[in-house]
């Protein structure tokens, strides 16, 4: 295969409405960006079936004891880091269940290492380091769809029989790169080539969908309530107590006591309250129902 024609990528094209960007007032720039960002929602709407397919794949693998990995470079990699970091406090997952691998390593999260995206060897080394295996899902995030780091990670993962997803803003990305390709048609950026803009926003929204919908399917949510949160700040402690009061049908004093008795496990405290069970019995009941609070109540 010959050298890539980067100029032909949709993410490298010039936006027809922003040719005079450097002459616009702040308000005009805001209006231009607002108008351009409408394409984000349209692109996601067009990809809904693919996104849902990826969610089903993730849920299936996690139920088998697999893990979810986000692999990316630059902005794409940082979006994966954010998504992985938010899962433990939101859904009380183990830090090992959802992980992010950033081209250039952890320091690249804070200081750009743009050349790292071209290293296929680093991608393979990173996959080996985290031990990608057959039950896992590797989501490669690449706005351009041609990032060597991401491509190598996906190839390695497939070689290990893991399931793979490519999230890109290049509608011409090869379909065979991953088991599921989510190609968003976000189009050119108003600042040519700056994929931290529309492309980054679109990818962040899809990542939100992948994790949130997957965790809902895995019983981490009751109704629209975050019952598996980790109450490790004042705000989250108070939210946990409200959940125990409202869903456990108890007064605040008892809710606080149950939260302490359950070692901060809000969902467990709700079961203890509603079923009037001690911790061990509530834990066993939740386990039998595979963590689904709706099935317990």
C-alpha cells in the first residue's frame, strides 16, 4: 500500500464557511461554531444502529468476564481517558474493567506527544502490557480513521481473538479494520484539521453512549438512578443518602446508618432497607439477581 493521501481526508478539508475565520468577531465565531456543531447530532443519528451494535458487543464480552479498552492518540486518546476514569465513580466498577491506553503513555494526557500516534510498535507493546485477551473489547478512537497507533492496536486485538470497535469521523475508513466501525460524518472543522472540535465532540458523545448504555444493560442503574455510585465526596454521599431514603423507603437517620453499615454501597443499603435484611443476606440476594436492583425490588 502506498503512502496515505492525508489531504484527501474529510477531517483535513477546509470548511467553506470559515475561510475568513481570522476576521470574525467573537460573537460571529460563536455563531459559526454553533451552526457547525449541528452536524454532530446529525452524524450520530445516522450511526445509531452501529452504536447500538457496539453496545451489544461490549455487554456480551463484559458478561463473559472481559474488559473494555479505549485506545487512542492526542484528543482521541484523552477522550478515552476521561471516559474510563468516570466509570468507577459513576458505576462502582473496578478500575480494571474499563481502561484507557494513550499513545505516548500517561504523560501524553497532559502534554502533547503528537509523534506517538505513528508508533505501531508502541501500540503492540501497550496491548501486551495490559494483557488484551479474547473476552475483551478494544475500542480504537481515531478521528482521521488512519492513526497507525490505533490501527496496530486493533490488529493486535483481533489477533488475540478480542472484539474490536473503530470510532472515527472518516466515513471512508475500511470496514475490515474492526468488527464494528462507527464512522461519523462530521465533516470539515472550522479550524482546518483541528479534530478536537466537531470530531472530538461527536466522539465524546458516542463514548458516553457506549459506557452508559452498557452499564445500564449490566444492572448498574435503577430506573434513571445512579444506584452504583461511589459516595466519596460530600455531594455524592448526600446523593447516596437521598437514594436510600427514596428507594429504600426509610427516614434520613436510618438511611445514613444503612450507608455506613453497607460500607458505602448504596445499592446494598437500598436492598437492606426494602427487604429488612442484614448485609450478608442482602449481598447474597443481589448476587442471585446478578446485581439488578429492579429484580430484587
